[in-house]
């Protein structure tokens, strides 16, 4: 996503990422980054929580307006009270890559090195 | 001072190790920059989501392809019109729980909230078209060389000034 953002910015459109993994997004070199500590699938907030969703969107737009230099980061002040862990934030069916690496653990270093095979063994 | 966001709080063990490993792989490079050229109140704004959202009337993202070859991810994109709601879409990303977005699309693609900011004149216009593709594309060549340029052409055609990228 960070690489896509870079291309859009380079094409003359002002961009900002709302990222839940800001360390990773930042490492790619994105122009503007608003970091938020929300669970996956709930980037803006819970279903039906209009006020929270609006507050996040407003904060992103404010950050965009205020950022003056490439690589700017803002940590948004929205706390998520529950602890992490498995459900309900993870999919009911584990992602294909997770299941695959349980059966092919010797390929795990290739994922970590982002040395990705073209086809599955 | 706002505390720094913890990138790892909601990640499982595998993803945590993967993210930590990947962070070291990208060399620092020049960061592109397009300054905001006009007040937000005059800007046209588009949203881009990696949730793999498609209209129910549109072609589904290829989940089976990723299940057959977990190193692969569908690199195509779909256009989501500004009036779309959770009733009109399906969410195909295999790495998240899609049920929140399927209850309320604003959880990942806040078109409703953005329209309210337009009505309040906090932004100029909501773009007619918004975009979604699948997250977790491990080999991003097609995404970067075909999909992204096509999205950029769409943004430029609609004279979009601001794109908000929303990963999931």
C-alpha cells in the first residue's frame, strides 16, 4: 500500500495513509502517515459508531492539512480499550499463507526475506 | 503528547515477525511530495482501500487463486461509487474479519462519513469513484505496474486533489 501511495503522490495528488502498522508503512517512505491503534478490519472504528468514524476521518484530514514536509507522521489519539489477541479481529478461516507455512515451515525464511516464490510447492 | 501507536498490538505472532523482518528490507529513498494546492474546502477527495471490496454486481476478487497458491494475491482493482453502502458490496480480503465492514462499510471505507463532511463544507467534493484492491500482495509487480497506473488515470479524470489510503 505504501508503494501505491508513493506512485499516486508522484502523479500529482496529495495522499495520506491511515495505517495500523505505521512502522511498516513508514519504512517504505510515504509522504504523509496518520498512525492509528485500531484492530484490523476496524480502521475507522466500530460498525455504527458514526461519531468515532467522523472523528478519525476529521483527524486524518487535519493531519493532511498541517503536514508540510515529506515523511510526516502523526500518531492519532484514539485509544482502543480492549486487548489484542485472537478473535474477533482475525478471520474465522486462517489466511492461506499461514496454513501453508504450517505445512511448509522450511519456506518461512523466504516470507521473512520477502523472497517470494512464484508458485506453491 | 500523544503516545506512539503500537504497530504490533493486534498482530498475530507470524505477522509480527514478518513485519519486523520486512521493515529492514526497504532502503530509504526520496519521498514524493505534492503539496496541498488549495483549501480542503475546495478539494475533491477519494478513498482507496486494501480490503478487497467489490460491488456485488461486479467480478469477485479471486480468493480461490490465493487459496491454491498462497504466495499469490489477486492484483486487480474495483471501482466503488460514492453512493455505495454495505448493502451493495462484498469484502474479499482473506487476512481480516470482513464482518465489520459488511455490517458498516464506513469501518474501512468511510464514504458515508466523507459525504457528511462534504455536506458540512469541510471538504469540497466526494469523488464519484473510489478504489479497492486486495491487501497482502506479496509479489506486487502487476499491482504497481498495471493496477496503480489505472487507478491514477481514474483519479486524474475526476480531478481528485486528495487520496486517503486506508489499509485494513
